[in-house]
C-alpha cells in the first residue's frame, strides 16, 4: 500500500466514521437518559433513507432534505411515545424487547411497503462531484461528512452544556426522579432527546446513503449495531466519546477492508466491543456508574 | 393431607402430558403413512418442534435466569454446522465441497445422527463456556449486545475463506440427511424438551430462578452467582446447539446467512409471545408462531375480491402483522400468553374460577 492509497482509504474511513459518529450520538443520548439500547435507531436511519427517496421524487432537493429531516424527527418522537413511554416503570428487559420489537416492525414494514430489493438513492446535485487533491480523487460528500459531523457536535455540545433544555437533559440522565422533583418535565425532555437523536440519524443517513447509493430494509441494522459499539467505545453518555468512537470504528473498518479481510470487518467491530467491555466498561470518556442497591 | 392432594394434581398433569404425547405420536404416524398428502402439515410440525426446542433453550437463560442473551443464532450455527459436517454422506461430499475440497481429516468422518446432534450441542456449549467468562460479568443490556456481537463473529468466521475446507465458506452446506419421518423429529425434540424441563425443575433450576429474582438475596443464601449464570448459559447453549442441528436436518441445506440476527429475533418473538419464563408458553408459542406464519401466507398473495385487488395484500404483510402482534404483547400483555405460569389443569381450574377477579385487578393496574 503506497502513501496515496493509504490516504485514499483514510479519507474514506473518516467519511464513514463521520456518519457512524452522527448515529452513535443518538445511541449515547438515549442511553444516557433512559438506560436503553435503542435497537430501533439503526432502522430509523434506514427509514430516513426511504423518506429521502420518496420526497426527492416529488420535490426539489432542498425541500426534500428538509422534509426528510422533519419526518425522521417526528418518527423518532412517535416511537418514543408509543413504544417506550408506556414502559417507564417496567423492567429493563421489557423495554429492550420493545426496542427490538420496533426494529423488527420497521424492518418488516419497510419490506412490505418498499419490497426487499435495494432502491436507488437519489444523487443530490453537487454532492457526488469528484474532487482531486494531488493524486487522490474523491467526491465532495466524502470531504463534507467529517466537517458537517464536527460542526454538529460543536453545536450539540453547546446545546447540552449551555442551554436550559440541555441542562434538563443532563439532570434527567443523572437522576431521573430527582430531576422530575425539581420540576423538569420528564416526558418533554425525553422527547427532545429522541428528536435530536433522530435528526442526527437523518443527517447521517443522507451523507451515508449518498455515498452508498442504495437503500434496502436491512441496511440500517448492522450500521446501527456498529454505531452502538462506537458509543460504548467512546463511553456511553459522552458526546465527544461517540464522535471519537465513530471515527475509530469507521477508519478501522475501512483499513480492514482495504487489507482484504472484508469478511471480518463486521466481526472486528464486535471484537472491539468485547475487548473494551473487558478492559474499560465505561469507555474512553464514560463516567463511572455506581450501582445502587 | 395437603401433600397428598398436591401429588394427585401433579399426577393428573403428568397423565395429561403423556396423553398429549401419545395422541401426537398417533397423529404423526398417521401423517407419516400418508406422507405425500400431508407433506405441508408435516413440515410445519417439524419446524415448530425445532423452534420449540430453541425457544425453550432461550427461555432457560432469558426467562429463568434473567440474562438477556441475544446469541441464539450463533450457537445454532455452531450446532448446525457441526451436525451437518459430521452427517453429510461421504459419497455426497465431493459434490458439496466442489469449490475448495474438504479437509482430509474430515473426509471420511461420519457419525450417527444422535451422536452428531450431541456433538453439535457440546461444541455450542464449549463456546458458551469460553464466551461466558468475559460476557456474563456484564450488566443486562451490555450482555445483550455482547452476545449478539459474538453471534455475528461466529457467523463471520464460518463464512470466511479460511474455513473453506471445513464449512465450505460462503457456499454453505447441502445434502444434509433430513428426518426420516416426523416421528424421528418428534422424538429428538421431545428428549431435548423433557431434559430441559427436568433441569428447570431441579435444584439447579431453582438456583437459576433465585438469581433472576434477586442476585443479592441469592448470594446471601450461598448460591454462587457467577457459576450459576455460567451453568445456565452453557446448558442453554447446549440445547440451542442441538436445536441448530435439528434445524439443519429440517432445512437440509444451510449457509451462514441462515443464522443472521433475524433468526434470533424470530426466536425471541416466540419466547415473548409465549411468556418469558414459561415452559409450556415457549412450546405453544413455537407452534402458534410457526403455524401462524404459514397460515397467514395468503396475506402475502394478492387478493382479488369481486374483480378488484385489495391493496393491503402483498409480500411481507404477514410479517408486519407479527411485528404488530409482538408490539401489542410487549406493551399491553407484558407477560405474554402465559406469563411465567404453566399450562396445566390447576391453572385452568384457577383461571376459570378467578377470571372475573383477575380482570378487575388487571384493569385497575392500567
């Protein structure tokens, strides 16, 4: 592998990693607040792909993007309202099964409505434009992805650390009951968290599928799990951690594929997960969680 | 006096179970004799039996020990591949491994089917023991994702080019000897199910339940938490492996794509619908879901009433129905069909007597 090839792969890895980071943030936020692995998150990401395909077919692309973002956000909020909020007092296993149920439902619904065959993802004008830097040729979206990701993370950090709703989110994730005693509206805060997570998943979906060019009903399940691993790697509950985890998984995966071990690229992610859980279960930036009896 | 009554009731249940088994055997024999006529029914029954074994084995670890494991598909793959590799007739092997050839050491190894199934279970149990050491220390949700990860790793290894000479890589295995009759399938499944029931009702099974209910209390009465979890995980994986072997025999050809995460979800659907922590629930659930999927197949075909096509009916509709059913059960009947109880005479009697009271109290909770 010469230096140019290496740079080429590194660039692809960073781009994929950016998308992963955006999805991983959704996992981290939801887990931080509800202590729930939102198994449906990857499928929300997949449905966002379909939203884009169908809205793009009937309207100009800036509006289509807007519609996709809004529709996905609403979907995220609705899922929380219908599938998770009735189970607030239920054991954790029930909520997790509910999340798996939603994921199962979204996948089957997508198969039913849009068939299992991959559908072509629309090319957003300009995004696939080829750019040459020295000997490396790449498309605009590859370069744009990490930039957008980092911008969004900065924005999100500001939101979480400096605004009132962000403070509410942090309070709820620290202590559920105490937060509601302090007058924080639990349901509103949780809905808001899901909205942000889904919005980021929608943005990630646009960037990811523009590069992949097709969407099918199961295209969200594996990226979803990988992004959860990314969130665990960075430390669940930590936004910079999710960013770092996303980039790490994306880059490693691309390198493994480039070396010619592509059958193991998915397995690698899970090896990372298990090694991480063994060495440092709280992840890179995670806080230590003390279990109360 | 009380003890006597209790014993009597158990005997009534036992008698009913034996009666069910005898009736099933007679029905199956009849079906076997008219194999061509009832081909479809036989295949549904066989599939249900296999799924009942796997669902019950998942219930041991998830329902009775309270460990949410999502590694089912991976352990099934181990059992299925072991069984397949050891039972494919030698004559058929060059045809199966036509791309890369077979490992010389395995070329002529054929064992009887029961031995192959047990070996399949043992391989799965061995992996479970190795995996269990790091994984079982994790908390519930991490455990779920870690076991799911392991199942994906197993699948990747099976499909990898390095395993070509053993698992035939991504080409999969075919020509696996199937069940000679549905009775054979019934006997294998029954043995597994009875063994699992005996384990669940033994003192070990009570340890499992104690760990599920309250780890700290269990520890304080001298139960070794980690060992109990490990044992439950290994026992469950053993039967999952055997179930995987049975599935391979049922399907007659397998590849790594058979054992995707969706398979685990399908089994979870059975366990949840039947009731987490209910033996009879898993068994009834397996038949209900498998037969339901087949019976509802007409939902997937275009339906024409009076010359106009009903737009709802197209491929995938029945799976949507099942997903909605799963969500309804999870949200409104959190305990499933049987909810930790067992189907027995006692329950029926109690139920018919208490039905009205139950309805009132449950309505109050909502």
